[in-house]
């Protein structure tokens, strides 16, 4: 029997076909905007199917591939989120993520399973632009760029309207982490993947619990494989063991510090450099979208290379990079070479594909 039959939207309890009628009305109201079509498709899959969904991996490290999740998996994940964030039936929650990926679909599932009162808006533009000033939300999931813009648009309004915000879908820069200090909203960063049905560990970014480590939720446990990459054990899911490509410092079976992706590590002059860690420090400093990679080097083994998205000439980019990064990075972390590309290649979810792109 399909468990996804009752959903509350903006205080209105919907059942069965009424859910699909609401989704159809949303499509018409927004003139067929892509995010409404994705939402309609996701709801149709949940409401009319057998309780399973198919989700696709992000494609960051290889071709995206589909994964089918059972209704029991979906319910178990949603309940775990509800317990972790102390959510109850009738709590208002904002869905401002696209429904084509697992993070957005799990917001819908949480609405069904926990009984949240959902308010749905499009994922593009400023989140606050889509809301009335009197709206209040106990919980919301966002990507870092959405929170960053909301902080820039109206920090005090963000504090009035939100109780807790879960960040996912990309790294949180040091600059953004500093921006949320003193914010009355609880902001946490999630660690997870499509395979684990979103977050399996959380890192508080502000308040007295602020931490540089991720802590498992529920009965989830961690271990390392022979590469020092994280292995996640999820007893609440059908697949209980997930081998990742994430290098971590494992503190105990429930906590870790994230270092970066194993396939991105740069070994330069006998030292390991984690490009993702560099990017957390440089995102607020450089006025370009960018990332670090390693390239073969006769003397160092690998050289640190900075790849920049810009239409500016290389010499101008180099001057700006040197000016911005002087003193910010250790000598062995400073880029030995700079590549400029007019436009980065990105996955369908917006993540940059790391290659030695040249313009």
C-alpha cells in the first residue's frame, strides 16, 4: 500500500488526487516553469506509484546513474530527519529546492511522513523575494548560495522568519560560516549523498554547538577503508554500507572531520594539499569562480594549479590572484600555475566538473 497519500500545503490538507490537482495548478500559475514541472513529476511518482522513487547521482565524479529507493527507506530517512531536528506534525517547512534531485524530493517525503505543513517556492532568485514578511518556518533546507543571498538581502528578516536551516548540495565557504555567527537561526551543514538519502551527519555552523566536525545522526556509524576514505553504515536503510570517496579524519565511530575527495588530493613536494580545503579559504577572497587541481611537475611531483572562470586576460587574472592570495595560503599551497577558462563545465545539478580546463 502506498504510504504517500496525505500532504499538507499552506495549511490545507490534501489527499490522493487533490495533491496532483494542486501540483497541476502550480504549473499553470507559474506558466510551466521548469521547477513546477519537476515538482509535478516527483509528486506523481510518489502518489501514484508503489511508494518507491528513482533518484540519480549528481555526476560529480562520473556519469549520473539511477538508484531506486523503497518506501521503507524513504520513510526511515524522513523520520530520522524529523527526530534530529525535533520536527512535529503541523510544523511549517519551506521547500525552496528543485524536485529533480534527492534533496528536494526528500523535502516532499518529509512532508508526507512527518506531517509538515509545506510552503513551496521556486529554487532560483532570492528566497526572501518569494515569501511574505509574515511567513514563519520551523525548518528549511537550502544550498549555500541561497542562504548567502538571504543574508545579504535582509539578515534581520531571515532571523524573524526561520528557526533552523539545513545546508547541503555544496561546500560552505569560510566567509559564509563567519557570516552566520551571531545569527539567531540555527544553521547546520549536512553530510550525505544520494546513496544515503541525503544527510547522515551534521555540523553546527553557529551557536554554542559550533563545530569543525560532523556528528552522525540516529544509529549511523562510520569507519575507514584502506584508502582512509569514509565508510558509512546506515542501519535504517536497505543498503547498510556505503563506501565513499571522501578523505576524512575519523575521530571515533560517530564523528569525523572532512578533508576532501580522494581523487582530488594534490601531492606537491611531499605534502598533501586538499583543494576543497583551500577553496573554503579562497572563495571569499577571489572575485572569480575557481577551483584547485594538481598537474604533473618534474620537481614537485605535482604542482598546485588554480583554474579560474573569467573573461579577463590571463595576465590580469594572475595579478588579481596574487594580490588577493598573498598571505592567505602557505607557500606550498600557492598556485604555481593559473588557468583561465571563459565558462566552466558543470553537472546538471550545478556542480563544477574539475578538469584542467584552458581558455
